[in-house]
């Protein structure tokens, strides 16, 4: 199994508070992603990173920011959480090799915003 | 952006029978990857099968196989001899081989296996 750890795994917070989710990988993969999963929407890309300090927005990036200061860590921050950000968040990683090309996922973080 | 469509929100199959899950995608690219992921109630995303677009031969992994129709932009998953452990949400996904940095997912198909 790919070495991906997400923390925290569960969090309950109140509207307006900041929240940071952490993704840590031990695979030295170049690409890291943050997705959110909601019923009826599948997985939607929030932000991704293609290297240290190199990030880009996905399709649902409003209200989220990310940082990647080291290859192994990718942080997702909700500056001021809203109830619409209640979701399950997945971190994923991918190497860019011809033999694989797939995404490896973390176990997910369930965030509830009250 | 590429789009991936799974038109069957829910499917059911009798244990030991065969079921096919549908996936279509829209792209102007010629070279790409396609995937099927399984998400059981544990929430963990598990790769089921992978297809590279330049390979004409359909991928197979034990009881799982795909029907890849490149011209039709169709990528269906066939599960043979269905087992109770196959019950899960299944997601179809697309990845560009050229840019390599974005994956696009369908909305998923929930598969129920009836004993």
C-alpha cells in the first residue's frame, strides 16, 4: 500500500473557524491532490500540487488554500469554514511513470462544520 | 476539461452472476489512462483495473474486465461471478497522458450484491 497518511481523520468544527487538513506521503511522488467527496458528485478536485511550492486550482477551489513546503507534505486550509464544506476529504498522490499512472488515496478525513 | 459520465447511479446483481457498469468520457486527446476504482463502506479507494488508451487489448484482473471502445469513448467494467465483497461504490476515472496532472472522475455507481 502507498504510504499516505491524512490527519485528522475526523473533525467537527464550527462555522467561521479555520481548519487545516494534513497529508503526508512517504513515496516521494511528485503530484499530490486534494479531493472532496459528496453524494451525487463523486470526487471533485480542490487543489493539486506538481512540486514543492507549485500548486494549482481545481474545479472547486473557492474557500480553500493549500501549501506544499516539502515533497512529503500537502496541507489543505479552510480559512473560515462554512457548512457547505462539510464533506469527506481525500488526499491522493501520483507518480508520473509510464507503468502506473494511477492515483493512490489516503483514507479520507471526515469534516463536519456546524 | 474532460468529462466522465456514469449513467447508472445504482445497480444490483445476484451473487455469482455477472454485471456490467457503464462509463463514457469526453476528450479530444488520443493518449490517456482510464481507471475503475472501488470504494467499499470502509471508504478506502481501491484501484480495480487500469487501461491505457494506446493498448487495444482490453485489460483484465481476475474476475474484473473492461470493454474499452476508444472510438465510442466508452469504458465499461464487467464483474464476473459477483461476490458479496464486490458491493461498493465504483468510480470511473480519466487521466491525460500528455499533461499527466489531472484526473477526472465520474459520479459513481453503487453496486449491491444480492445473496
